C-alpha cells in the first residue's frame, strides 16, 4: 500500500530499516561530544546491504505465493486475477529493488551534541547527518550493483542531470570516488532512503522518534497511594479524598543528561531539551529542518509540525508555502 514516507509505484512494497543515530554520539552531553561519522558510514553501508537482502527475501516469499496459486485445483480462469496481481507485485519488487533506509533519534542526537533542536544550528547539524546517510547508502548501492547487478530497469541515460542524483553522487564521489563505478555498473536500488515515524521502534530503542523532536522531555505524574502506608508522601488529595503522590517522569535522553552532568529534575532549564520540545519549536524552523534533511532523501520524510489549537488559516497557509519554497515533498 502507499505510505507517506515512501511513495510507491503500482504493486510495490514499503520496506523499512532504520539506524539509531544516538548510538554514534561519542561523549554525549559533554564538551567533547561529537558524532562518529566514520562508524556511521560503515553501519549505514551494512544497513543498505541488509535492505538489498530484504528485497531478495521478499521475492522469495512472493515466488512461494505464486507457486501456491499455480498448484491450486481451481480453473485457470478463476486463478487468473490473483495470479496477475502477484506477478505484478513480483515485477515491481524485482524491477526497482526499492528500499527505505532511514534513521531514528534525531532529536536525542542533536541534544547529545549540546545543540537545541529548533535552532538554526540544529538545521545544519541535521542536514549533515542526512548527507552522511545518503552518501553511505549510495556508495553501497553502487558497490552492490558492481557485485550483483543494477536494478533491472536501470538506464544511465535517463539519470543524466537528475538534480538529486547529481547532488548525492557528487558528494559521494568527492569523498569516496564512486562516479566511475556508477557510470559503469549503475545502482542496485531505484531509490534508497526515507524517514518513517518509527514510533514502536523508538519505544524499543528508548529514543526520540524519526526526525521528530522529543515530545515532552520531563513531566509530572500522580500515583494513588494509601496514606497510612509507612513513608507514604501525600502531595495531593482529590475531591473524593483519595491521596496521591507526585513524581517526575524523564525522557531517557534527559535522564542520561542528568547522569552525565550530575544535574537534577530542578535543573531542567539548563538541559539542551529545554525549549526544544515539540510544542516549543518555531514552525518555520521545523519546516527548515525537514527541508535540510529532505535535500538528501530520495523518497520522503514522515514529519509533524505541532501548532497551537487556535492557529489561524493564514499561518497554516504560510507553513505550506514555506515548505513548498524550501523543496519539501510534503508537510
């Protein structure tokens, strides 16, 4: 089915894999914090190779479905529609070998580098992260084409002068020298990259999701208690007379900041998450972040701009206009 972050040709599938960017930050939340671009390049190339293997696994499973249909006892006329569907799915997968390699924990990664998400500096940092991802992915896609052959409908003459491909290939060629191999062997995938919402996966990695900022880094919750229990602390009594105790919930990245810096709950405003939560970010900068990342993404990006409930139609229109002028594929 079509999805927002990975526009598909008819019959194609959304194949997603992501890298946790926060794992490549060395010395997070310290003055020596840096992003390990070399380690990330190696991991991203491995991830692109895994995605290529995923295409072959999908083709293998589709072949089993087709074999099952062929072996079914029904008349050929009855099986014709289903067979045509699965053959079209097979050809869409085989012809393009499309992948959706992406990332998660952009919000946490920026914070770990002591940069506030939603500042002009964060736009540059995020653009650099996505540039590194694009170069690694395309280097490996060309390398895979040299090893295994290009996607079947590859045609070098149709790609000459393509603005996106030229941008990525020029950047990758300058650092890794892939232009000659690309022109000789082609690319393994018709398109490589995306950023999905990564909600469930990011719960597992305990990070911010996709390209999004942290929704809320620190907040207060209440737990109903028995006030007669030893050491019970009553912070609130409701209208029914029930006793409650308050406690602070911290986002995992913020807790790491506290552990590294020795700060406490009361020091939240000193953290790089303060002023960088979803509801606090200027929507124009939010569009600029997506545009900076999208410069290096060949599919699209699943992204949310948080607005107040009383926002005017004019402001919404201005956001769409800014996104269009900045080259976003969607907003």
